[in-house]
C-alpha cells in the first residue's frame, strides 16, 4: 500500500512539474509573440516614416520644379525694343507714352511711330519686326506650348502703315502678321506688310524666303508667296502672287 502511495506521489510530482514546464513554456511563447508584434509595429512605423519622408521630399522637389518651370515660362514672354529712331509712342492700356530705347514688355503692347521715326522689336525666337514711320502695330503676348517652355506662335497686328519682318532660323513658321483681315505667316526670309487703313487695302511683298498668306474669312485657302513676288488684298478678296520690284521698297 505504501509503495502504491509512493508511486502516486511520484506521478503527481511529475504531473505538476510537467504542468509547470508547460506554463513556463507558454509564458515564454507569449513573451516571444509580444516581442515579435512589438518589433513588427516598430518596423512598420519606421517604414511608414521613411515613406512619408520620401513623399514629402518628392512634394518639395515637385514644387521647386514647378516654381522653376513657371518662372522660366514667365521669362519667355519678355521681348524688347532692339532699335529705335525718332519719336515712338506706346501703350498697353491707357494713354500714349514715349518709348525708351531699352524698353521691354511681357504682355500685349501697341506701338505708334511718328514721322521720320523707326522701331525694331526682337521677339522670343529672334524674329524681328520693324515698324516704319507713320505706322502702328500691336505685339501680342506670345502663345506658348501647353506643356513645354517654348514658343508656339508669335502674333503681330498691323493697324496701319508699313511693317518689315525678318525670320530667324529658330523662328520659322511661328510669326504671323495680321492686317486688314489677312494673315502673313513667315516660313523664312524677309518680307513686308503694307496696309492703308483708310482704303482698307494692302499688300504682302517678299524679298526672299517664303510667306504663306491667307484671309481670316477663308483660312483654308492659302497662297504661298516666294522671293520677288507679292500679293495684294482688300476687305473682300486676296489676290494671286505677281512679280514685285523689291528694290523700290525700303528694307532697312
């Protein structure tokens, strides 16, 4: 009987010891699980901070790039007077004012040259428009490409008188001179637009190069005018190219 009790005590002791070991093992496992979760949380937090930092830096970089893009875009609009002689008046909105020889502008601006005067304006792509005496023109704000910082179109409107346009290599097919409802688009070379606003008639004379002329009423019909040729126009029609005696015109 005593032997049996001794065996039972040994069994109980083994059971208690095993139970204690299981509990200790469970505690260790719980601690390991807790530590693992803590490490995962810390790692996730670090990754989140890194991601936020990268996103923040990208935002700052994009803002800086956008600011630089807009500043460069604003500079492209600026053009200026490259040569002036005699009395030249100008205005944006309001009264006429005397124009200085170093005058620059970045928006639509109208010039009026008095008797014996002369004015040259160099545009964005180095195209030059020269206004003769007793003439008036408006230099429009350039049209830029939608997504790139480059000029897509340069527009000048001749209200009266005489204008000479010199097309640069970089400015081909960009400059358009509008006068009396007719547009002269410079492909290359040197050409002149003359317009009598009292009569409502004018002509486009090409010394060299190529100019495309069309009426705003019928832009689909385009007349190509090459060197030593001209076209005449009025409010109702655009003529065909005819030979021109270019030496009778002042090309200065």
